[in-house]
């Protein structure tokens, strides 16, 4: 069964996601950060000591991607990795003071972009949009229909 492009919710979601990522990339580039690096710093600030695997899951990226992100952040002196006290094969990741300072600057830029989006909606519309996106996510979690 055909569906017109204008009715394909996924295309609309993807377009907005791409525009959001492009805006964040442009805002973070002058700070020497990528969006995945910012996401990792932001997550580590909220949950210090995560392992690389847990950080990959939290940031919605692959383990290979987070390995590259962490290597770059470590080379910039923004994070440290230290052995977990009980699991010798697991490294805990923490922000450095430089990482926290850069995150504060980067987050101000990201928040400005988020506010720009939010300002296009009333508080009720924002809440409804968040609810509708959660419902769309829930629909994808359902078992696919059999053809």
C-alpha cells in the first residue's frame, strides 16, 4: 500500500533530526567538539565513572564509535580512564576539570539551540510534542506486523 511522502512521519522526524544535528555541529565546531563528543561529555557529567560500553548505550552509539570518541577526548585532556576497583578489565571514565569547563561552554550552545526549537511552541504544545514522539517510539517497539 502506498503512502504519500507528506504522511510519512519517519521522514519528518529524520529531517528535523538532521537539521538539529547540523545546527549542533555548527555550534560545537568552534569549540573543537563533535556532537558525539559533546554527548559523551554531557553523559559523563551526569553519570561519572561509566564504562565505555555503558556510555555507548547511553549515547546511542556503537561501541566502535564510543572508542573513537573516548580516544579523541582523552587526547584532548578532557577525560581520564581508570581501572574499576573490582573489575580490572573495565575502565571508568571521568571528566577532567578541562572537560567540565569545555562542557559548560558547549552545553550553553546546545541549550540555545534547544530553546530555539522550544520557542516555536507553547508550553502545552511542547508537552504534547514530547508525548507524541514518545508514542511514536513506543509504536516502533511493538512487534512488527506480519506481511
